[in-house]
C-alpha cells in the first residue's frame, strides 16, 4: 500500500470521526427543546434523533457536492490540505463542545478546509463563487430562522388564544414529538453530507475514483457515524440550548423545531450547506422574543453570535497550522 493510499485512508477515517463528533456535538440541534420541555426522556429523544439522522443523511448528496466542489478548486487540492482542514475542524469542535458553546460544526469544517488550502496554495485556491454562496447560506439561514420562528409562534399564539394552558400543553406535548423528528431528519440530511463531500474529494484527489462524485458507500458510512455520535448525546450543549437560552413549553418547542426544519430542509433542497446549530438557535431565540425581550437570556445569545463570527477564522488558522505540520511530515 503506497503512501497516497495510506494518507487517503487516514483522511477518510478522520472524516468519519468528524461526523461522529458532529453527531454528539450537535445532538442538541434535534432534541434540546423536546428534552427541556420534558415531552421525551433524554434516552428516548436521543434514540429517535440518531435513527432519523441516519435516514436523513441517506436521502441526497447535493450539499456534499457543494462542499467537495464549492470551497476549494479541486485541481489544487492535495491530501495534506484535506487532512489539515479536517484536523482544524475537529480541534475547534472539541474545544467548543468542552465549554458547552453551540458553535457550528459546518463553519468549522469550511473554515478548516479553506485555511489549509490557503496555506498550501495561496488565496487563489479558494473557489470564490462557491465559497461566497456557502458563506451567504451560513449567515442568511439564522435570519431566516428568526423570521420563520417568529411567524410560526405568532400564528400559534393567535390560533390558540382561547385555549387553556393545560390543553395547549397536552396537544403540543404530542405534536412536539413530530417536530423534533422533523428536526432530527433535516439535521442528518444537511450535516452528514459535509463529511461525504470531504470523503469524495479525498478519493478523487488520491485518484481512487475517476470523477468527483459522492459514492453510495460514503452516504452510508457518514450516516451511521453521525447516528452513532448523536446516540452519545452532547449534554453540555443540550443544557445551553434547551435550558439557558429561553424557558420553553411544548408549544414553544414545537414552533422552534418546526421552523428550524423548514429552513434546513429548504436549504438542503437547494444544495446549500447551513449551520443547523445556528438555525435552531435562531428559531429558539425568535420563539422567546414573542414573549418579550426579557424572556431571552441575552448573555447566551451573545456567546452564540461570537462563536458564529469566530468559528470560521479560528478553525481556518488551526487548519493552516495543521496543514504545515502534515506537510512537513509527509513531504
């Protein structure tokens, strides 16, 4: 087995590890609200989310192709670049998970990959049109989440104004299971594809596939890895999103999850990678805002916004450093 194949195998293994970490880092995206409102036990919620993550990840590959082709020009990609980018993303993910910061695994991957590519081939390595589209989707999707979440919750407040609180809780305690399931499915459908894209460009760069596409087996391995990671549960971030941001009841959880699923599914259909973390954070925020500004913990929101702003440059710097380290070792 030559060195190129060995390095490609290492990268594929790390991509699977990244997907696993992505799963437990982002478990909160699918189940934080349904756990915080006590509609499902943590165990039941995680089992449901893990299974639907797998199903969602197997459905399409448009986002994977955007990651594989839209960040860095394929002709200048090297295996050390991919490896450096992955390590940068993993390091940032573990750092934010440890401190319970709901940062974006997607931002970390894009930042790490771009940083490593710039270190390896200069600014010309970046696929500007595709990179701009990805950045636009990253930063517009939270705003879409705020708008849609606010509209959904406002509509529910209007429709349910004559219901008793106990009736609302009883009905939406059941409906929230469906909204949490939709969120878990959409999370798997968008997030798992990012590792598929990294695996695809690795295989292409190593000349193990004749053209840049997403092989069927990569869908399965990425889906299973994310499902297993989700089954481990990211409790630190679940606590932040489910308890610290806004005090939620089942109807609020339903609105946040339904709005989040709408935004993410739309983005997946358009082959646009988004941060599922920031989408669900924004819908939780908007649901809280329907009850007034005092219903929201603005300190937590500030930390999330700071993480959103710093994740891409921070993971990019780590990715660049990792590229130089890998380059020195394997050259």
